[in-house]
């Protein structure tokens, strides 16, 4: 498993380098950056944490916050801020209840 993971990461880095080089040579118009790309540093670890960690409520909360920040880069969702934070509280509560109902092995 560890060897496979290393191979996958190596291939991803090679692909990024190839695309970067082709873009610098003006052969393709490609960019890995988009509005809100930085939110992936919140979204991806929290998504992985939903499957790997014990504290799924924290991962779910981080995932929701990351997605909200990403969506906010494209749409003005803060006009609904009166509804967002109560919804987050409800979601955290539901996550805590589900976390306590699911048997831990």
C-alpha cells in the first residue's frame, strides 16, 4: 500500500510538471489555479478525515466550511449569513448524534 501511494504521488507530480512546462512553452492554456483554489487545503484533508479519523464531526464541519468558502468565491452567499450559521450548528449537532449512534469497532 505504501509503495502504491508513493507511485501515485510521483505520477501526480510528474503530470503537474509536464502541464506546467507545456503551459510555459505556450503549447497549452492550462492552469491549476482557479478562484478559491486555496480552499482545497481545507476541503481535501477534511474529506479524507471523514473516512480515516475518529473525530468525524470535526472533519464534517471543516468540509462544510471549506465548501462554503469555495462557493463564496463564485457567489455572494454571505447575503444568506443569517441562515448559514444556524444551519452549521444544526449540522454539527446531527454529526455528533450520528457519531454517537454508529458503533465503534
